[in-house]
């Protein structure tokens, strides 16, 4: 089972980003594979393939981590690209608090698309660099499973296994 910890933005935040991306999506057609908004999340830690039963140990660790992490105000803001092939939206707000949850000091982001072939992402990153979504209060961290190829259009399907309340001061 592939497992990861993540924060899922609320539906109104997702809808705001879907609306902002609509003209870009229609312009770029099939040259870019867009991720399913129902699967959008901010990955905090990726554990990869784990043996059966590992989710209980991870859940206990995440429960303790969440209990020590305060709720935070976040917003999707700006954009970037990994290797010119993966388009992501950045995260603003209480990023200092968010970093308490991040494994390996990675940049907090929400992946929205992946390029097919040699489609350059620079223009899209530039167009989305001014994006700023609505702020939301994050009070939960989720443990998810990921099944590759089981989602819409052959993408991954992420299922919530357990959820933990951010309760630190």
C-alpha cells in the first residue's frame, strides 16, 4: 500500500482554483495532463510502498505530530514547476507552522498538471505566478493511501485512511 500524509484544501478553495485554471486548461488541451481536483492535496510526507499494518504505526506517529502542531491559516498562492514538467501551486500563509509537518523540508505545493513530452511549463508558471486563492483555517492532517491508475482518466486515486486534529499551541 502506498501511503502519504497530506492536507486537503476545502471545497471552496478547490473551486476557486478550478475557475482560475479553466482558461489555461482550455488553451492547452491535451498537451498537459491535468490532475483531478477531487484528488488535490498538499503532501506533507510521502512514505511510498508500505507493508500491511504499517498504517497503524504511521497513524500513531501522525496523531502525536498533529497534537503538537497548531492550526494554521493557509492559501494557495503563486506557481512553480519541478523539472519543467510538473506544474504546482504554491502555499502561502502560516508556512512556518506548516513546515512542522513537512518531511524532508520540501516546498509546500499542490500539483495541478504534468506535461506530456516536451511541453514547456514556463509560460504557465508565469501566468499563474499572480494567483492568490482564498485563505482557509487548516485544523486537520490526513493519512491517505494512493492507488496508481485507479482514479479518473487513469490517474491515481487517494483514499483517506485516518484524520488527525491539529491541536498544538
